[in-house]
């Protein structure tokens, strides 16, 4: 099968004037792709990451798209104090927060029998607990206003088994359950909460942290014979953040071409 990657479509002002906060947005992965696509759709983007240098580099790339430099906030999402500072900065920047994209997560490969408590807890803290903390902070701002959207980054591993991924899969399954419960609670205030569940989106960081043999094998499971580009996942996040999905809440949208 010939692996043909489509071109990223142009923006259509789907998020024009919306204030959007994207966590873990530095680097080359789904977070930065999401921030870039939001900016291309007219959003007022605030980006956060714990890596200050890479965060600055991401802001440099977004500046010509936005026409101004995006607000950046260095934040370790395992710290409630830093999360509060991040939300305060994001809200102060544009007077409100319309959209939160919870992208922060941590993976790793280790069989359960060899997994330490520290490995298990670290992945759950970065991936699940941070989504809880940020969702809570966002809802406390959005629900009194009666408007807002949260999009969480889950994974197909929340549904599917893969050796060496017990901690990550459990965390992402937790993100899915959190999404559904938060959506029910937030619906009374007109706030929507959804999630995407990508199968495989290739970017340099993943290629450095996962064995090439594993990534090649995972690509063979995809119907298109290739991994997704990060912007292809970001496009679905933009859709969920936009007014094109106003009747959707508590949904987990699989961004995958994977077959059994």
C-alpha cells in the first residue's frame, strides 16, 4: 500500500475570537499541532508546557500565524499551585477562557510484573490527575459563565490492550471516564466536555521514545498503512472545540484507521 499523506486544509475561522488554552503545547506533537490549528482557525491561543525553551520556540512559530505573540505559561501540571497560576494567566490574557485542551500526558513501556509503584504513579499523575485538576479549574471558570468547551486527549489504549502499557492504558481509560462524568455535570451549565482517542500519531519525540520496530508494526495495523500526522488529530480537536459540535458532549472520538 502506498502511504499518501494528505495536505492540511486551510483555516475557516472555526474558532475566531475564542480564547484557547492548550497544555503540553511545546515540541512537535499533538499539543503544538493543536495550538497551531487553533491559531489558524482564528483563536487567541495561550500555550503551556514545563519546558521553557521549547515553549518559547513554539510561541515563535505561532506568532506570524496569530499576528501577535501568544501568551506562554511554564507549568508542571502535577502541581495544583502551578495549574492555578496557569489558569489565572490564561484568563487574564483575554478576559476569559473559552476552550481548554488537556493534552498533557506521559507514556513509557514496561511490563506490569516489572513496573514499580513510582512508574505507575508518575504516569497516572501526569496523564490522569493533571486532566482532573485542569478540568476542575476550567469548570470553575466556565460553569458560572454558562459557556465553554473542554477537549481531552485520550488514546485508543483506553479501549485496547497492548503489552507494556498497563499504566498508560489505565490512565487514558480514566481520562475517558472522567470526560463522560464531567460532561454530565457540566451540561446543566451549557459547558461541553469531549475527548479524542488517537491510535498512532507520529512525531519526532515519539520516534525517539519508542522502538522503531514497534512503531513500524503499529503502522501496519492502520488501514491507510501509515500513522496519523499530528495535525490530523488536531483537526478533530478543533471540530470538538468549535460550534460545529454543539450537540456533542461526553463523547470519545476515535481518531484512528486501525483495524482489529
